[in-house]
């Protein structure tokens, strides 16, 4: 992992924007005269309406951004998901899709194109996007890239009611603001953020809520977390699952993200937690530098997801690795079909993309697919090859 000393320094315009956000956060800390939770810091760093990372005009994914996602690597990712959606919609009789946080719009484009080829276009493709900047970028891209389907795409700034269909959340949960915890002398402390006159610093505090305290104590006891152990708890994820339960009347929700089951997530040897930053395609672990200029993520505790989902009326219909899901949805056949029409150079690019999507050391094992269902009992295509629900 890159150290902060190896990171390139941002140029003047970016530094100026980051300073404005830093000043805003400092004012909040000063006003309440105490440190703020890391969840509050992460919320501001990523989602401040003017200076937050995801609201910046410069935000991008892939080669020109700080990190990449599976849809940016290859359309094969969406083509496989399209086959899963086709099965769901045939069983459901309703053909609507809701995508949460659509990034550049690439996944929406590729899904619509493949579903059209399969004769399974959705009546409506809803995109719930809280970033007005990203909404505008998505609209510009999709209006140009898929004009024939554009009338079917509807942008929302809140979840719809009585939705029937498929919900997709690709790398959404890992970007939700998380609380950071620390075990000190067998006690649970919250890692908060303060200002020391020159920079943002970590400060240990008492956990800021009863729910956070109860969750942290339960994890400490269950997994015998030792002194010096750092970990995260994502209360925002629980709130989102509850909101999605209220929104989804009937259908399937596909969650795609970096993460583990709880036993692996809170393994005693994972002493530094999962908090990770990406800046100009370099991975490091200091979220307190360059506010608003870098991505901040935590891995997903999928056991916590399914526990909350069960409380909200969902059933767990599948849990597996990205590689297993894509292969179960026909990745090999799709690759073989594409190879017939490619030059040698493009074939090399295709196989490189497949490796990135499926190798255990790349996305294949690190990213998991989870399916949650509501009022629907269906043996889902993407989870036929490998069932890993026992890990939750």
C-alpha cells in the first residue's frame, strides 16, 4: 500500500477547493468545541454539496479517475447481470430497474443495450442519484450514448414508493459514511476527527450513540477483539436497507461490493480494519488528508447487511463471489462469442478485462454479490455455481 509521502501533491485549483472544505469542517469542529465522528467527516469529505469528492466537476472513474469499477472495465460485467435480470423479470412479470448511485452511467448504458438485445428492455430504468453533478454527467452521457432508450431513464433524488422490479447497488454500500472504533484496555472507543491547528488528527472518544456502543461491545465479545484493534461499523448502511425495504414492494435487490462475512471481517488478525483511500489510482490509508480530493471507502460487513435485511422483511436469496456470479451468468459463453469478431489486439484486451473481473487477486474474490428478495421465491441464475451463504 502506498504511503502518504509517495502521493503526488494536488495542483493549485484542487488544493484551493480542498482548503475550502477543510475550513468548513474546522468550523463545525470549532462550533461544537469537540471532535466529530469519522462518519460525519467522511460524509462531508465525500458528499458536501459544493466541495465533496462525488460532487466535484473533476470526479471521474476509470483511467481518468482515482479508481475503477467493474462496469468501466468491460461491458461483459453488465451483460452477465442482464441475464440475471432477464430471469427475474420473466418470473416477476414486471420489467423495471432501479440503480442506486449510477457513477458515470456506464452500467446503465451497457445493461440497457444488452437487455434490448435479449428482448427484455425495462419499461423504466430509474437512477437514484443524490449528486447533482453526477446526475448531469449521467444525463449527458446516456442522452448521447443510447438515444433510443433515453426516454425510459428517469432520475430520482429519493427512493420511489411501491417499486416492483430489480434494484442494483454496485459499489454503493462501501461509500456510505462509517464509524471507526478502537479497542483500548478492553474498552470500546470511537475514533473521531479533530483539528490540531495545522491538520486533522484522530482522537479517541466515547462512542456517540447507544446503537453504536451496543454493536461495538457485541462484536468485541463475539470475536474477542484484542487491545489495539481498529474496526468499522456502518450505521448508515442499516438505515439504507430499512429505506430500501420500504421502497421495494416486490422483487430482487442485487448488492455488489467489496466485503466479507462477519467472521472474516472482524477476524482478530485484521487489526487495522478495512478503511481505504484512493487517490490518483494509488491506494493508501490516511483519510484525513486532501479532504474532497480522494475516495474513502470501507469494506461491507455482509452479515450485518443480511441481519438488518431480515429484520426489514427481506429474504437472503444468494451470496457468492463476483467470479462465481459472472461465470454462472454465462461469462465464458459471452467471451467465446466476442472472440470470433475481434482482432488479435482486441482479443488480448478482452482477456485482460476478464482476468481483472474474475481473478481472486483482482475483483473476482474480493467483490461479492448478494441477492435479497421480497415476496419472491426464485432460484437465481447467478448463484447456481457457488453458494456461500454459510459464510454469513
